[in-house]
């Protein structure tokens, strides 16, 4: 048991609700079961403890036993030596510490955890509130809220980007494509330049041809005067030979293709533009697809951080964690846990809320079978937690039996308790 944990050492109750007189020395560590039939005063004992330690907030609306001659009296001795007494219908408080000094409710509140006195309040809280209580204990509430906000924002961002990416992809797919169109837009001026350069070349060719014909004409003239002009003839023949050589490889180029392109320039350019547009649309879609991928990565990373944060936190019960803002125990959310698992989870959480508070009150343990009850008792011991519980039963698991507001014949109870001790269950 933790040194700071305060437990209930003894209690004496008189004339509270259904109680006539009940004295009880609960087990310091583990489970004390108050048994008895319905309506005998079991819950009245827990209510009296809650009133004694919790004060006015826990005062029953009809605190004094009807027909009792004396007013209520409650006395609880705590493990740190404090004696808490309340007297009268108003429950006037007297707290005496071991050195004999008196103190008040404020001191009690330091080590009494409200939820330990009123576990049903925790059990009835909403799923989010339960998870919040646990996160508060773990000290990760703020960081988790931050991460969850981030997760939500990345998620919705990724969702919109995903939608845009889909639309863009569809749009790009539906756009026309002309595989035979040139890659770049045609330019009229460039085509005209090319045409002019070919025409210029052809003009030059024409000029060379005219030169050849001139030489031939001269030859005809000269041949008439050939005899005396042999030397000139030889020269001219040589010139002719050279001119022939330079003319023989000349080929005229056709401008038909360019003329064709000029005629079709509108259509060709429309196709080129369409191809460029499609290319851009595809890139756009890919870009959005890539953004979607990146956001998915961020989302996974954030979720992993949330998981690691909770895994690294010191959870009060193995198997207990928080998933999507809700408590889960052994993988089950609160509404799917068995009644006894709920009690265990609630007790473990309340235990951690105020480590100074070493006890918890549990009403109606009927929902646990005796084996579960024994396991619960053993778990409480390992937790160093004192639990005072009620159960409609008169079996050996009960530490005392309440009958008509009194502790029933102690002989039967003790022998029953003895039996369970020897079997080693409790
Ligand atoms: N101030 C009071 N004076 C006298 N009797 C009271 C007073 N308050 C409650 N009772 C009676 O006490 C009984 C309930 O007591 P309590 O709740 O302690 O019983 P219980 O043993 O827990 O019963 P159950 O097993 O049904 O939960 C009821 O019969 C109720 O009428
Ligand atoms: Mg009851």
C-alpha cells in the first residue's frame, strides 16, 4: 500500500437511515463485503461513510433513522490516525488528529476522492467524460486534444484534396488528344521564312541555269568562228564542263508541305493546344494525387503519435486505453464491458485520481459471481486499495451481515468468514 494512501480503520454508526448500530473494522487492504437481505441497511452503511467523510454534499435527505430516540452519530477512524465524528441531524463535524488538534472538512477533502465515495457518478458519466477523467490522470489530455485536432484537420484537408484530384483526373481523361499533331505550335512567320529561303535557293538555281544557257549560246556563236577561236573554245568548253558539274546535283525542293501546313494552321494549332492542355491537366491531377499521398502519410504519422502517446502513458489498468476519445478495456468500449469489468475499470481510474485516497465504496456487488469477486478482491490487494462493498448475500464472501439495521449474530458471520479464509479465496 502506498504510504500516503489513507484507508478506513474502523467505523461506528448509529441511527443513520436504516442503521440502528453498526460497528465495522474493514480489511485494510482488499475487499470487505457487507452482506444481508434487501432493505436491511447495507447501502445505509455506505451512505453514512460518504456523509461522514464527504460532508454536506453527501448528506442523505432523511439522515436520521425514523423512530430512533437518539440523533445520528457517525465515527470513522482513518489509517493516519484522524478521527472523524458527526453528530445530530445536521451532521456537525469534528475531526481530531492524533496530536489532539481539531481540523475540518478542508483537511478531509485532501485525501477523500469524491468519486471514491460516489462511484456510480463515474459509472454514469458519458463516454467522453470518462475518457477525459482518465486522460486528466495520465496528464496527456492537452497533448492528445492537440493531436486529435491535427488529425481531424489533416483528414478533412486530405478529403477535399482527394475530391479535387479525382475531378481533375476525370477532366484530364475526358479531354481530346491528337497523337499525330506536332509537339509545338506552328508559326506562320516561321513557315513563310522557310518558304522564302527555299524560294531564294530556287532563284539561285534558276540563275545558274541561265548562266549555263548563256554559255551554250556563246558556244554556238563561237563555233561559227571556231577555227581561229580554238583557244577560246577550249576555255569555254572547260567553263561548260564546270558549269555542268555544279548544275548536275541541283534539286528543287517542294513547298507543298509548308503550303499545306499554312492552309491547315488553325486546325493543327488547335490540336497542339489541346495536347498541351491535356498534358497540363494530367500534371495537375498528378500533383493533387501526390498531395493526397503526402497527407495520407501525415495522417498515419499523427495517428501513430496518438497511439504512442497513449501507449507511453502510465495507464492505471493493463488492457485499459483510449480509442477515438473513448475508454476501452480489453478492446471493448464501456457499453460492451461486463458489469464487473466496468467496476474494475471505474475503481482503477478513481484510484488514480487521488492517490491519497486508499479506499472506494461499491454498492450492489451482486453482479459479480463469487469467482469474479475473489479475483476482484485479489486485484484490489495488488493495487493496495481498500474497498467496502455491499452485496445481497449471506455467503462466506461477506465480512459482516446486516439485519434490521444491526450487525447480525457475529457467531454465524465469523464462522462463514473463517470458511472463506481457509479456502484462501478472500
Ligand atoms: N431515515 C430512515 N429511517 C428509517 N428507515 C429508512 C430511512 N431511510 C431509509 N429507510 C429504509 O431503509 C431501507 C433501505 O435501506 P438500505 O438501502 O440501506 O437497504 P439495503 O440493505 O441496501 O437494501 P437493498 O439490498 O435493497 O439495496 C428501506 O426499506 C427504507 O424504507
Ligand atoms: Mg442497497
